C-alpha cells in the first residue's frame, strides 16, 4: 500500500486529468452517434447534471478572480490566498472534481449506451483520484490552513457540502 501511494503521488501532476480528458471527449463524441432515444426522464436528469456542472465549472473563475489574490493579467488559477468561501465553502474541487464528475454522469444518462458508461466511469475514477493529488499540491502551497479546510469541506460531494454549509450558519 505504501508503494502504491508513493507511485501514485509521484505521477506527473496532470497525467490523470489528461487521460480523463481524452476519455471524456471520446465519451461525448460517441454519445452523439450512439445515443439511445426514449426514456426522457433519464435524459432530463442527464441534462440537469450538465447544467449543474456548468455552474460548478463557472463559479470558481469568478470566485478566484474576486477572492484568490490573483495577480493582474494572470490566469484565475494563480491564486495567492486560500479561498474557502462561495463555491469553495461547498466543495474543495468544484471544477476538476464535481463539475467533471457531473459531466460524465450527465453524458452517461443522456446517451445510455455501454460505451458511454465505460468511458464515463473510468474517467470519473481518474478524476476522483486526481482530487487526492490536488489536495496534496494545495497542502504544499497553503500548509496547515488547507489541512483545516480539508476537515471542513467535502472533496466533491456538493449535497453534503450544502448541508454542512447550511448547518454551520
């Protein structure tokens, strides 16, 4: 187990997300050709997942620009302070976690084809695993403050995050 952890955390920082990107793009492209029609309720649930993913994908850009101490002219990801408010009070990884998982799930529900399910599930596993690497990176960047943040805010479970957030107010 220790060997696996060491190997896992020594992987290139973007390897898992790069593989997951290719799988997600393949999943989306294949969904156009292999989509099973009918069962509108399930497809509607898929579209709802995609819309919610859009929210989780967009809000971090706004939140980091406003509260992340991003130097002028830099990418919104170049934060200099830990942001734990707004969407980041709900989940730690709204874009490269929650949104991505919801995209995969949404496409699975819309396409309802075995290839979409296989590609989506593999991508989801890689994305989720990548959030562990992201946490390690953020611990190095922000230290103890991020470790306390880990205890307060769920990794990707936005339902749990909303409930916790509402209880803390």
